[in-house]
């Protein structure tokens, strides 16, 4: 049975986040979506890592953009895993799962990130599988100017009604919101607006059970086993 949900950075509760072994685990759980994060190396290669530095998740120090790809390859992301390039990750996931691809743009931190990501998406033939998302909505705007058709999503910490006309302007289809801000009214508003709501990142069972009452929501979680159990049981409650 396929699990309708988003595997956040693979399966970080059990495996190093944003690594191939984590993505493999998400596939084995049969999640419908995988979320991954993209930064740029010193030599302009899109790589899959969440933080702007390697300090937390990899045995190194410094910013991602201060390393070339060859230098990053020498670092251990855990369990002998290496930082994947975006190309490697997309080729691995191609034709197997939908991909929530978060651009970790912050202002002008990565000039050319949007162009580089789009080029890899096109080269790997994964245009129909990806939703390109970001907290930096100017980055999302740049993507739309570069590609009129690719699926886009906005990430927000809280819930806001002001986002809906902006999404129409961008022709964005998805909205990712921290789950604690979601109410039944806001969930219904998203449905009325034709917006795919993604809730991040409920990991405890009570939060998952509340969201399970709304099967149209895509739950983005670190706790793959927990969400799989809730999803399979079909248990419901109310927000």
C-alpha cells in the first residue's frame, strides 16, 4: 500500500538526512513524495544538503559554498554516505516518487541557484515529478520567470490568507505550512483555492492523527514509520 506523504530529507530519524540511504528507505516505505534540499558548491554544482554549512550533518566545518564538489566528496555524511549531487538524487528517484525540491536560497546567498537547479531537472527528465519550493519567495519568482510550466510551491512558517492571490499570480500549486498553525478553516480555504497543502513536520502521533482527518493534506514528516502506521490504519480526528 502506497503511503500518501512526504519523507522529509529521506528518513532522518534512522539514517543520515539528505543521503541516498535515506531516500532508499523512503522508497521502501512506499512514500508518495520525498523532500530534499539544495545548495550550491563553490564551483556551482547543486548538492543535496539542508544547512548552509557542513558543521551539523557532515564531518567538516565551513559553508557549503566554500567547498568545491571534489572537496565535499571527501567528507562523511554518516554511515559512509557522501553528499549527493542533485543530479544523482534525481536520477535515483526518477520515475519512482514525486519530489519536493526545496531551494535553500537566502537573499543573494547563491547567485544562479535557480538556473542551475532547473538545468539539472531538465537534464534528468524529472520536470513532471518535481515541485520546486522555497522559503525565499523571490527565488520562486525567479524560477517562474525561467520556466512558465514547472510546478511551484511556497513555504511559510505560519498561515496567511494573503498568500492566495500571490499564488495565483505565480501560478503556484502548493503551499507548505508548519502544522501547528493549521486550523480546519485554513485547510478548507486551501481546498477552495485549489491549493495543495503540505504540513511540516509533525512527528508525534497526536499531531499525525489530527492531520489524518484531512486526506488531501500532504504530511511532511521525519517519522516515516509513525505516519505509515497512522495512514494505514485510516484513523481520523479533528484539528
